C-alpha cells in the first residue's frame, strides 16, 4: 500500500509546482500593491468602465459561442450515435485531428482565410463576387471560437449519447411515443450531463481567450482576456492582472460547481 502511495509522488509534485504555487502567487499579487501592502483595488478594478465593458463583452461572446457550439454539436452527435460510429471512427477522428495542431496556428489559418487579400477574397474575385472582410468584427471572433472549441462540445455529447441504453429508447417507442416525444422526454434528459460538461468546456476557454480576439479581432475588440494579458506583458502590472484573473476564476469555479451538480458520475467527461 505504501509503495502505491509513492507512485503518486511525481503527480503530487507536478500539481504543487504548476497548479498550487501559481494559484498562490496569483492570489498574493491580486491582493497586494507594488510595495507589498494589502489592497482590494485590484479586484474592484473590474467595475471600472473599461474593464466592466470588456468583461460584459467577453461574457456575451462566450455565451453566444457556447450556444452556437451546442446547436451545431448536438445534432451531429445524434447523427454519429445513430450511425453507430465508434469513438475510434473516421468521423470522430476528423474532429479530433485539428486539436493536434497548435492553437495559434489554427487561428492564424483563419486569419489568412478571412483577411483582406486572403484565400476567400481571391476565390470570390475569381467569380466576380464582392467580398467584405469580417476581420475585426464580433463575427470573426465567434467563428474562431466555434472552430477551436466545437470539438469540446461534440465529444462529451457523443460520449453520453453512446452510453444510453437503447432498450429505454425502444421502450418509449413501444409505448406510443413519437420521435419528438422520445427526444424531449428520454434522450434530452439523459444527455444533460454531456450538455453541461460541453457547455463548461466551451464557455470557460472562450471567456478567457485573448489570442483569437487579438488576431481575428485585429485588436479592435478588447475582451477581458486581452486586458489581463496586456497588464502582464505590456503594462508590467502583475498585481492588477492577477486581481482581474481572480475575478475570472469566480466564473470558472461556478462552472465547476455546475458540472459537479449535474454530472456527479462523470458521464459527460470525454477525456
């Protein structure tokens, strides 16, 4: 038994070094000033006009991205489930394959596609169709978010749907339920853990992203992630950046509490 405990030592060291200590540092800087005195101004700075506007914008785009991902992923997961496509199937591999590529490279690819003089504009010009670049708009940011985070919605949903007992669905049909009633009363409630898991896995990274808004937003749209990144890299104010990061952690912890409430058995976990 003691030997088994020693096997967990490397993971414990890793967690302490790269999770616990960084969080403690964020907490320290978030509640202190440059001279080391205690303050809550770094936290309350979120209520300033610029920061609150960026936070609300981030929440809006994150919620919109999550809704779009859910609307796209759920029908696709149902199709894959009804086609009896296994987790090692070719279609699933298509959605996982982009995740093997660097996140930054994937975003740059969309920049080359959508930018003025990009591939899409060249294609449009060949067929004499006017093209208006969407770079620097909310639409470009949403497109980049949905492309990068859609697999995180598909996989939990597919994982839950494939675990459903077909006998339950068949029983509903035998009792006279039509396809719509079966979906509303059987499939949808049973897939709730996957929905909650997918929403959490999409909402959290889309809320904290700054690379997508930097590139596809052309630095015209400031999200809270951009402000935090600039406080660390440009303004060299790790105290304010840490304070704003602690505010974002509230949303992350709320999401974790939500997923633990509706997915207690980890049914929606696809990883």
